[in-house]
C-alpha cells in the first residue's frame, strides 16, 4: 500500500500550537468538496481540526494509553462517559481532583456523553417520565435519577469542553410511536437544558444538542428543524448505529448531515468502521467517536489499509514485518507481528498498549488523510483512491458485536435492551 499517500496525524496538527486562540465555540470552515468539509472548532483547551475521530476513554482513560501515547497517535480530543465517571469514581471526586483534565493529565479537549444512552440500555430501567429517568446502575444496583439538569451538573463537575445534553435514544427497531415520543421528549429536554445551562455550565463549556428520529427521514428532519434554531454550539446525530441495517444508516447520514446547520460542527455519535467514517465525511460530518479501534485491538484485530489482521493467527508466529509496513506508529516502528502475537499469547499488557496505539493511529491517519485532502483541494482524487480499498475491506465482512461496542459514548447502541444491558455492564472494558 506504499503507493497510497498517507499523512502523519501528528505532524498534520503540529502547526496548531502557533495559532492565535479563538473564543470557545468558534467554528471556522476552511475547505469543502461537495458536502464534505474541513474546519476548526475552538474549545477552552484548544482547537480541534475536523473531520476528527475521537477515541473513547469511558472511565477517564483510553484503555492502556497515557496522554503521551494519545498525543503520539495524533489524538486531538478524547471522550469520557458521564454515566461511568459519574458513578466511578464519582463526579464530586473528579472535581475535587481538579476535574477530568487534571485527573488524567490530558491538556487537550474532552467531550463527554450525557450518559443517557447507557441508562436507556439498562435492564433495570425503572421509569421514564417527561422530566427524567429513574434507573438502577449496572455497578451495584443502586437507584438514581437522571434529568437534563443532572447530566449538565455531572459534566460541569468533570470540566468537559463539550457537554452533551440528555436525549431519549430508543432502540433502532423501535416502533414509530416510540420514535416520535422520543423526539418530542428530546426536544423538551433540549429546551430544558438551555434554560438550565447558564446556571450550571461554565461560560467556556460548549453544549451540543442531539437530533433523534431513527432512519425515518421525516422525523429526523422535523427534529433537526426543532433543534437547529436553538443556541447550541454544535449538533449531533444520535440514534444511529443502534441496530438498523447499515445501508439505512448511511442513507440517513447522506440525507440529514448536509441539512444540519453549516456554520456549526456536526457530530455523529458512536460510529464507526473506516467505511462509516468515509461515508460520514462525504456527507459533511465533522466529528465521530467509537470504541472500535481500542476494543478491536484488545481482541487481536489490527486495522490496516490492506484489511484487518487477526494477530492471533499462527501465520504471524515468525512474521518479522510490522503490523502495517506503511504505518509510522510507535508500535509499527519498533515491533514485529511475531512479537505482537507472542505478547498476545502471553497475555502481556504491553500487547494491548501497542495494539491500541496502532489502531488509534490508523483511525487518526485515515481521517487525517481525508482532512488533509480536503484542505489541499484533492478530496475527490484521494477519496476515490482509497474508496475501493476501504469499501473492499471495511464495508462488509464481519461486523462483530464489538464493532458496535458498549461503553464508549454512544457506542453501545444495540436494538435489544437486554443485549445492551449486558454490554453496559461490560463497558468497564470498553474504551
Ligand atoms: Zn502502526
């Protein structure tokens, strides 16, 4: 794959240190090609160049990686999950430790999910009403209530740069009546969040609204119209990748994303495969998150532009090549497939770290390549060059459960509540 142009996702962003900071929430559009676009969103902890992939650190760590590893991978922003952090170690404890940035020693932006999706996935869900939801945690069965106010308070305590409001995310196969109910409820909660926001969030914390409506385009458009007029700094598409057929998800993205307000960042929650990212970028999406690179790494799956390697296979036992000969990540610069396989066999924690570094780097490199192509006016050419490769290797083929995994932000969206609850309980291993 050496003929394929690749960017160094770290060098790509290095010049940002020289930029004159702008007010948090400022979003500059820098380039476009069709619906695809590239921009820069400013936060209290610096800029995010888009399109941008955001690794998931459910509990305040992208599992096994420290901030130096993340920076070396080209991570600009990471995710934390309010449901998990709110219970373990608890938002007041994080606040007492100086906030999530200080606790993790991560000085770049952080986006936090509201935690609503995890709560809606829990088997022990007790009661949903118009003002919030009562639930039992998967940690210890203790009972709590989540409201538009409580999720903002949690995120204020964590010190997130980008806070997500509480929305009602129904399963992908929910009936139309429930879909409509979820949209109406989410709109009411969006208004409530904006009323509460000045009293709860710091002035430099951004707040994003979330558009629901499943794959029903009319409902999506209606909800988008209801939220687009509200003063959120960005809008997200929620309720995708929750068990609906993949072509329907892509069709929804292609229809709805270009209609989202152009002057604000667009975020699609919980996707996706390298192919999903290409489809989302082509549709004009700016931000994405998924636990896929980190979770797949731990399962022995390494992403490359020649397809996914299963490092557990015995054919790698004597293979001196790096995981991906064209990759410049820390793992590939120093280590062979044979060594990675050996570490995996020995259950050595170093395997998880190196494999996660490689996969996160791959995702940043892939999105960075598209971002650079947009900025250099070569998006048509570069995306066409990669399209066959990415389609061949990542559109179809195995979509193991871990490709829609639990725990990252909106990542655990499964159609079946019981399945999702099982995954929610597994989210400690996510990220
Ligand atoms: Zn690598």
